[in-house]
């Protein structure tokens, strides 16, 4: 039952990722298109459009990096792994996966430490690995974005994080929340990929390079 639930949850979350990425990309296109029409057609614009597009683009990248690990869509160099034996290839894949997990863990710590003060939380102590929480973390929950307006539906955050005072603009902890979430998701995806390799799956984390594709598309000598 647990295995079935885990599989169903994995399928649901994968669809959620795909739809979230598509929605973010669609919103970026719509906001940019409307702003262009407003600027050149009516000599006006939404002052917050550029900032919200930048925020959405960062969300797109940070969600996309983990999704590409899941789909093995990251490009890489396979010049070495293609000339070694299958056993050596698996060893190299496990070593590379271990490095990726370590990197994602460090990225998660750094992302949390950067985001936590903006959410009124404590950053972690320790240079490389979390050793606790720093109670002297300076509260930055009152920091706001430059231009993005504060939606009324999010006003409940004000008594929780801003001592009851109103936010004039969207607080930064909301767009910055993608940092720890994206890093956590990346770590989970690398752990999943490593588990798949250890269980005997494809000993590869990347989608290979583009040379074979380019070679296949190049016309033969003598062809117009």
C-alpha cells in the first residue's frame, strides 16, 4: 500500500511540476505581451510587470532544474563514460550522483539561510552543515519587493510577520520562497536518481551531448 501511495504521489507531483512550469511560462508571456501592447498602443505600462517577470523567471529556472534531473534532460559531457566498461560506468555514475547530492545539500543550506530572515525565521549555524539555528538572526520580514503590489488575500501575513503593519508591496519572503523549495526538490531528485542507479537502472544522470543529433541532421557530402 505504501509503495502504491508513493507511486501515485510521485505521478501526481510530476504532473504538478509540469503544470506549474507551463503556468509560470504562460503568465510570463501574457504579462509581457500585455505590457508591450500597453506601452506601444496606449503609452502606458504596468510598473510592476518587469519585476514580476523576473520573479517568475527565477521560479521557472529553479523548478526546471529539478524537473530536468527527473527527466535526465540536463546536458553533459559523456566522452569518458562512453569508453569505459559498464561496471566502471556505474561506479562513475554513483560517484557523480554523490557529488550532486552533496552539492544540492549545500545549496539547500545556503538557500534556507538566505530566505529564513525574510520569513522571520532563524538561519542555521555551521559553515558547511547545519549545526543548529542562530537565534541572533536579524529579522528581515518587513522587507518588500520594489514594485509588486500586495494582494489583499495575503494580508493575513501582516500580524504574523510584520507586527500588524500593512505591507505596501509584496513581502520578499514570498518570491524568495522558491530558493529553499527548489533546492530541496533538487536534492530529492538527485536522491531519487541515485536510488535508481543503485537498483540497476540507467547509470547516467545526463542527457548526453548534442553531437549525435547534429551529425544526424548534417547533410551528406554532395547533397544540396
